[in-house]
C-alpha cells in the first residue's frame, strides 16, 4: 500500500517557491551596495531614548529596513528613476507591474509577520500620512505648479516625517523608558531637516550623481526646497520655471539650472535653513529627552553637506 502523500508539506513548499518569485523585485533592494542611510542612522539613535531589549530591537530593525525598501522602490518607480546606489532600479529589471505589486506584498508581509496589532496601527496611521504627502507632491509636479515654502513644509510633514515617525513610534511601543513622552515636534522638525538635506544633496553631490543621477529632481519636475526659493525669489525671471516644465535630462542644462540657484542665493538659503533646523532640533530634544547620538548624526550630516562640491 502506497503511503499517503503529505499534501500540507507539498503546499507549503509550493507557497514558498511562489513567494520567492513574487518577492524578486522587492528583494532586488537587498542586492544594492550597502549605504550608511541617513534615516537608518537616525532610527538607530532613537534607541538611546527607549532602551529596547536587544532581541526586539533586532526585529524592529529588520522590519524598518524592509519598510524603507518598500518606500524607495515605489519612489523609484513613480519617479522613473534609472539608478539606486549605482544599480538599475527594480522596475527596470523586473518591469513596472511586477515591481509595484511586489513592493506592496513585501511591505504588508513584513508587517503581518511581526504579529503585533500595535505595529499594524502605527503602520496604517503613518502610511496614510505618507500617501497623502506623496499625492500632494504629485499634484504640484503633474500640474507644473510651484508650491510656496509653507505648502512645501506641509507636504514634507506628510511625506517624510511619517517615515521617520514610524521608526520612533515603533520603538516607543516596545520601550522600557520614555513610553509616553511626546516627540511630535521633534519628528516634524526632523522630517524637514532630512528632506531639505536630500534636496540639497541631489543638486550638489557628485557621489549622489554617480549612484543615482545628477539633478534628478529637475528631470522629474519636483519642486524641492532650493528650487522653490529660486523661483519665488525672482518672480520676474522665468528661466528656472521654464526648465522645470521641460523635465530635461540634459546634463548641461541642469548644470546651468544649479548655477542659477547659486546666483539667486537659493543654495546658501538652504544651508542657513538647515543650520537653523538643526539648532531647533537640539533645543527641542533638550526639552523632552537629550540625545547626544542624534545630535552627532545631525552635525555629521551638516558637515558633509557644507563640504560638497559639484
């Protein structure tokens, strides 16, 4: 008599093989060269506030890395980015349809495997804010409308701050100290600092240009902090706006665009704003809970930006 086949084991193996295929575009992110990601460093600095057990801290770190991968993969697809850390982006390797569904599957799968309803609550709350910020940014980009600086800050409040907030709120959920401390204003200012840093780096960093592309925000028609200042500081001069409308990939045109920003004082204004935000962050953290690790990361970030030459 033939033994009865173990159909459950067979189904499990088949599901595992299917999942490997489904996650190929999502896991493409793992193949990228390692990078000391600024947001990941900041997430790590939060631990000095919360003192999470090491095993739980490792679980949270893995989850946050996967969520960040989902954000980056989706951003690359929506922005039609060619490179991420010098490697072709997921959607150029696996196609747009597979990539977007894989990103959604990978993100939700990572959340559900954590098996804690509090994690799901944080993810839904921050995810909704993130989508709102992204959609408002797309509204201005799609319609070629330059937002005001105040409107830009509102976009960042929903677009970038939730990415930072997710890490902090998740760690705070499992914290052994500061579980009820209100870090809201710190997160708002931190989100602005991170986004404006990224805006500046995309225009001034040769290393960023090698790993992604030079002036990708110009090509994508995204109104970043220095670009908004440049356009609004010289309303009678339409050159910046005319170039933005073209969404050009031409290197020389983009170099001319950056020179105009330098001429209009927009890059200096951006640096001054970053220094002001960093000072505000230090003062805000002192009020709630001092964090020397976070302060050092902010200092290192500013020093790196001031040293950039493009």
